[in-house]
């Protein structure tokens, strides 16, 4: 029998469910063989938000919910010898490591906590990132990071890390590092890296492969959808890859759930670029083995790219939204009149700032800035008795946005009959810019706590 | 002509990268794959998303998976960075594709 390792994923984004992660850890602790848990806690803009928190308090800046995931499973994983690998170090892996060590209060002195550093290009003195920005310099960047690959993680595990805290690292690489360590696969064995990266890609959004982002009653039903189990990849020395999930959990792993996630956010399936390999899914096959286990095969790999992706986060844009509703007879006509009034008011008060306007119930999710989809739907004379008018605005001038959002509230007294339920929301939004940089310019390092 | 709704024959998942929308689509019955290959041309998908004014539509075929992967450039109104819309990621847009009406497989 060839060697098999298990890699479970307990989080697919910053606000995922810690109770599901704990059940994953409890399940893995009872299994045998080499096991790992990965926690993916960063989205494109999360890192910039973490940098802002770090500026206010240098002891923060790691993922806000990192410890909600780590603390309940920590003793269990230490006891069972399950390394935890996470990008939840975010903008400050060192601070996360210090808090973790402090929280252990002398317990588990043998536990080695590694920080993988080198992704934070803003931290460099002097900063080098400006030379790689194709479209000119950045004004007030709050974060500039490079998506590193699995090298630092594999090295940390080889040196005995029980917890690996990373900042920005490509999501699948969290699993690739574990698999390289567990099975001794070489970083330039492209076929094996294709298998490892596919495992990471299927795991990285956690329950999106076990029945989340999937159910459609009557068409695609999912058992116990309130308690989806976290995914577990079984990776065999010979390159077999099987996706399963936490025992006795809700959800389902089927050909359908795996196929949907296999192509999720993929553009050209024959050239999926990651820092570890160029993955080719063009020949991929998916086979249901029953009992929530699905095998993925015929994965091809090509040498990893010479460039890495960088991502900069920039401040200064405000995103405002305001809503008001109309219900009962003539609701559509009154909501449409409210829209006309708002368009005219905006034109008078702030020519050049065009609001996005939805009539929820008629057109919102599928709508567009120009209201083309809304017009198309309105032309079909929809009959609804509860319609919500929503405006959305982005601008660098905060007071201007506030004034325009107030126009929605002013419809209480100035607008069509029976308008109610105004809500307003305004928040700074970080915009991101991606760029490419030469791989050989980036060297990750380890720090131990 | 006897038109059917794509959602009755296929399932799909949407993803975003910047201002680029991708949608992977799978027939419930693999026997319907050749029919979808024939009907769901880039032009037909571009027409379904006309109000989003994509600058380019790509289609990738994955016969082993009985899948089609559509990539629509500039279709997310600026995407999660800049869109003023409710669904800045475009997560719901798999269902705009599934709302497509097309000639049935038996025709």
C-alpha cells in the first residue's frame, strides 16, 4: 500500500464557521497517518484591512478571526501531531505568533511556531515594488504583497513547525506545502505539483466543494445543509487524489460539487497559473467513489511561471448605499417615480456623478450601472407589491457621497406616497491593483516563536 | 420553436477575478453535452449578457468533464473593487446564464 496523507481545510474565507473547523479537527484527530489542517482566511482586500488595523495597533494585523479558529482546535492538534497551516497571519504573522505563544502560557513548549515572511513588499526598506508597477506609481498604498508559493511552508514543516503562519500566499499553496512535506514530493516534479495544486484548489474555499454555494431545491439537493462538513483531501504517494469530508457532517461530496469547484475562478483550464505549477485541467476526470468520496485524475502540470503576482491595496474610495421601499397597490409605479426623482436630483446637485439604481424585486443582482437590465425588466410591466429602491455610489469625496445618500432619506417627506424603511451605509473601500514581478526577486524567510 | 430554460438541463457556478466573470456550466445529463456545445456559442452567451456589455467572451470545452467554461471580460461593472452594485462579485450571475432560453435538446 502506498503512503497516504490527509489534508483538511477548516476555513475558506475570513468569516467562515469555526464550529465546522473544530469538527474537522476532532475527526482528523481520530484518524491515523500523517494529517494537516489548512485555514484560508484572506480575500483580495482583507490584507489591506489588516494593514490598517496594524497601523492603529502594532500588536494586531493578523486575520481578525484567526484565534476563533485556532484556539478551539489547538490542543487537539498539538496532541494528535496535526500541523496547522494558515494565511491568517495576514499583515502581521509575528504578532499572531507572539499571541499564540503567550496564550499557551508555558504549555506545549515543544510546539514550534513558524512565520513565513517575505510577501510584504511595503515592509521592505527601501521598497522595491514601484519598479514592478506597470501603470505608474501608487498614491497611499496600504498594502503591497506578493503571492508566494509553497516553498516557505514546506521548509517550515521540514524544520518541525507545528503551526505555520503566513501572510499572502497563493491559496492552494497552503495545501501544496503540506503535501510536499508529507509525501516528499519535489517542487519541480510538475505532475505531482499538479496533483497537489488541484488538491489545494479544491480545498481552498472549504465547504464550496462539500455542498456550499451549490444547493438548488429539487434540482441539486444537499443533506443537512446547515451543518456542511469541511473537505478532506486524501493524497496518495502514487498521485491519486480523493476528496472527502468530515465524518457525520452535513453536505455532500459528489461529481457535481467537485466539478463546480474544480473550474471555480479558473479562466483557461489548460493554463491555470499558480506560483507552484501551471496546472492543466484539460484532460481531468472526476469519478464518484460513493460515500462522499470523489477521485480526481488525469491532471497535468507544466513548469511554474517565472513571474509571481503582486497585489497592492489603495485607500481613498468611498462606497455608499441607501435604500427605501414601496409596497402595496402601485408599488412598481411609485418606486419607478422615486428613481426618476433621484436621477433628476443627482443631475442637479452633482452632475457627473451617476448613481447605480436598483429596484429590488425587478432588477438588482443582474442590474448594471447604466440601468440597462432594469429598463429591460420594466418594459415587461412587472407586477409586484413590494419594491425596494437602492442606490449605490462610489467616489473619493466623502461629504459629497453623504449629501447624495441623504437624498434617499429626503424621499420620506419629498417623495412618492408610502415610502418607508430607509437604510444608509457608507464605508471606505480599498481598491486593489495587481502586477507581475520576477520570481527570483522574492525570497521568503522563516522566523520561529 | 419549442424553447426551454437552461436551468432545467444544466447547473453552473460563477467566479470573479477583478472585472472578469467566469461561469462553469455542466449538463445534468451528460448526453446533453453535444447539444449545449452546439447551442451555447460565445455569441449566444454574449447576447444573454448584453446588458453587462462584455468586451470579449471566451468558451473553453472540457469533454472529459462534460463542462463548458465561459469567461466574460469586463462584465462585472468594475468588479469587487469599483462596482456600485449589490453583487459586486457577480456570484449570482451563474443564474443569468441559466435563465437563457434555447431550443430544446430534442429539436
